[in-house]
C-alpha cells in the first residue's frame, strides 16, 4: 500500500494525545475516555489514543464481576488491547476494542500461556500453528494480569505487523518517581506499549515498546503536496480530462485487483499498487509490438501506442503520475492535503458525480479498509463516466444481499458484502453496471454474464471444491467452490458458427484485441469462486431452510484446462493475464449494519429491481435449488453433521470442514478437493456425476 494507517495505543501516564490523534471514548460511560490507571501514580491515567482521521473504535473494559471473580476476554468482532487487575480477586479484566483499521493489528496477535505455570522454567510458552510468529515474552502478558511463577507468556502473531517491530524493553522513559531503582512502564515517544513485567526491576515494571517501521517517504514529484505540487497535479488532471478515453483506447493499462484473492496451495500472489505500473511502463515500450496481434486492429493499436509516447496528454508517464498523485491524496496520512483535495474536486470530480468528490470517495475508502485504493483509482480513471454508478451499485448490493442470518453469535467476525472489481486485466469483466457499458468497454458486465447463465448461452459445466492454504496470502485456510460456465449452449462442445451468431457469444468474452495474444483462442469459460469463512456462520437457518453463507465471490474468464487431482479443471492460474479475476463481491464494508454479515445463498431478499440485482438473486436461487449451494453441495466437505427431517444439515450439530487431504463419504472415499462434479436428482435422491465433458485444450495453448 502507499499509505500507512497508524495503530491505536495506550500513552504513558499523564500524557495527552498528540496533534492529529484523539482520545477514544469509553463505550457506555458518557463523557469519559477509555483509560488505564492501574500503573499510574498521583492520580494520573494512561489514555488510549487513536488517529483522528479514522473512525474511532468502540472500547470498554470487559470481565469484571460483582464477586471479583473476573472473566477476561473480548466479544466477537473485538480485539484485546490491554489488561488490568483492578477490581479482580481472581484473573483480570480485558481492554476490548472493536476491530477497525486502527486496532486490527492487535487482532492479528494473541497471548499464549497462563499463570501460574506459564511454561518450563527459564523459557516461554510456545506459539501455535495459527499464530506461529513469536514477538516477545512477558511474565505478566500485557501487564495487568497475574504474573507467571514459572516461565513466561508469549505474544504471537499470524504475521507480525510493521507497527510491532523495532521493539525493546524500557524501564525509565518517564520519571513519575525520581528514584533510579524504581521502574516505570513507559515508552519512548511514538511507540506502542505491548507488555509489562517486573523483570529485573526492584520496584515497578518495565515496558516492552515498539517503534515500528518508519512511514515510507512517498511523495509526489518535487516540490511537494501544496504550491507547485498542486499545480502539477492540476496540470496532469487537465491533460487527462482533454482525452479521458486515452487509457482505454491507447494505453491499455493493466487494472489490478480491488482485493487480493487468497492463493490455492500457497500459489503466487498477484501484483498490486501503482508502483508495479512503473515497471509495466518500462516493459511495455520494449514489448508492445511483439505482444500485439499482427492484424489491422493490431497495427492501429501499435500506431496509437507510438503516438501516445509523443503526446504527453496521452502517455504512460501521464498515467503513472496521475495515479501517484491520486494515490497519495487518498492514502497518505497527512493533514497537508487541502490543495490536492481542491484540485481533485475542481478539475475532476465536479465534472462527473458527487460520489467521486474527495469527501465521498474518501469515506468510501475508509469504510472499506481492505480495499486497495490504488486499484480503485485505476478503474475510476479507466471509465470515469460509469465509475460513480459502479460504486453506488456496489453499495446497494451490500445493503440488499448482506445478512447476519438468524443466529446472534458467529464463530468469528465476518464482514459484509461489497462490490469488488477483482480484475487482473486484461481478461476482464466490467463492474455490475447495465449492459450499455459492454459495447463501450468491449468486456461484459455482471448483468450480461448473469443473463447469459439464465438463457443458457453460458451453460453449466462443473462444480469443484478447492482448498486454499493461505500460505502466501496471510489468509486463514478455507474451502471455496469453483463453478465453471461454458461459453456456449452445450458444455464442453465447441460452439459452431451458427451458435456464435444465434447466441451472440462474443458478448460474454473479453474482446479487447490488444489483450489477446496472437493466435490464441477466445475465452471459453466464465468462472466463479465462492469463498467460505470457516470461523463465521457458514451454515445458518434462514427462511426456514439451511443456507450456506459466503464471505466473497470472484469471477474471471478461462481458456484452457489442466489435470489436477483426479480430474481436470479450468486453469485458473495467471498465464499472461489471460485468467484475470473479474469483479466480485466481498464482505468488507464497515458501514453495513452487521459486522457478522454473509451472503446466504438463496435466502429471500425481497423484491428486486429488474437488472443486476434481480439477476443476482435468480442465480442464487438456482444454486440453492440445484444443490450446489445447499446441503447436497456442501455435505461432501464436512464431517460430524446431523440432518433434519427435510434433509437439510442441522446447523446446531457439531460439524466441521474436512481438511485438505481428508476423504469424503459422498465422494466414495476420495478427497472432495480433488474432484470436479455435477449434481443430478433422481427419484428424490441426489446423485454426484464425476465424468465431466472434457473439451481439451485449444491449439497453441
């Protein structure tokens, strides 16, 4: 990313929040700030401060009971940021805050070991497989809890956040008590306090403090954000506004994922951010002609490319600098952005829609902390006319399709559904706009794809469960369902010229000539990946039936197949950008009602307007009714489930997902993550078919 969102922290006793930071209110205690006085003297307190440019978390102390038998721990959707022993005869209280962009790093880590016997003598407790990265050990954990009589507790992380690096123990950064032998749990300025312990102190406690990695010095070209810098930004936008179709018609930039899709089996992650644009710019000049079809259309593109390097109003340099300035504007943590904000609104947003104004777009970004802002900005500049509509459509999809289900508690906080432009252009699918966008951009919209499924122009080919390990993505291991739709009415059978004409099959492909390598075949599949979060309410009773809740879905084109496991599947790996992830939906926005929302496939959503919303609902109904996203489809990958009288899985039973190499009874002892299948119903029974029509690979693939 090109910006840094800082992490909230407890200050030293008696200190006030720095400029640009704010004291966090104590949830449920009007007029009081969230504080810890347990280690402070002379009536002072340690205030919990957060960046003032971010939405503050909701924080409170949990675990205190009238008997003093405290019960530490935080609720779902919260992270633990500290502890205190005040008021407790047994155990301690937990400082709990909602999981936001400014507290999320605490949620990536947890303490292992408990007093009295925390570990072997002279050692510290081990980390577990989910939190395998050791940060430090402390005999008192965060500091406000029972001290180990043997060994120490360990603070372990899934991945160590940058803010939790460059750490050391400090014993006297402040002098509340002017005695050198008296330790004070205080930290250097701008550090985060992660733990306290007595250690070698005669009195008091020392503090484990982290300075973190320095914020990257990412700036626009000299002379800076204001003055001449703002003038240069204005000049760049003015050049862009003279020819807003330049990126689409001449530059053909690669558009990146709004969100990274977790890898399968630890596969490679795909590039993000504007800095890869610089590399591609250098690469493109040397290789453009060799990558372009030698056709009339290809020669036209080559001429446009050559001319674009001569006209700085339509050049790769203009594109890169446009993204650099805009990325800094929406991502850099600085208050000195007014000049750039004014340029953005006056020179760009005011010509389109209020959704693209700085204030609205910045709110959209902040409500969706896992969004790659650089990727969204790429897309906005690629099709500014429809950008606002696409964003607003995504917001509406969140509202219409997100549901917390019927259960009040989730296994873990999942996030609500948001529109994702998950494309790794060039094989692209447009945002969920109306069909009028297709002709202009030469790649299909969501509505067009869903219409093709409903008319059978895109025929269902197979389903297949896969298991992502998350090894390189940092995501938790989890299954996802792959759905393959053949471009043509007969799955696996190459469409005839008559089929192509009658069904107008090119509507469902990416037809931008410059993105198709010479001699390669057209797109043959539209693919979907429906992801599950094992720690959320994947199975829930909604509208009287057991429903499957998905955390997000991605979509992309495919053109070749490979053998994997016991059957073939469409090759979803990136091969020269031929398998670009199309738009998807992700549970990610902070402004939806329930942080535990998922998309429960087939659940009634009420009346829908004709268009992408209604087509999405019809598609979901078909997945449920045909069994792929209901009990027949999901039961092969779970164990320990019991069933209701109507055949649905009992959501209250003690079920669990099969691991990657476990076998499935429904799949005759084979791994459910190695087989492509279809579901058929006969005489009230569910049948699984594993012989899928194999189209082979096109010549030259």
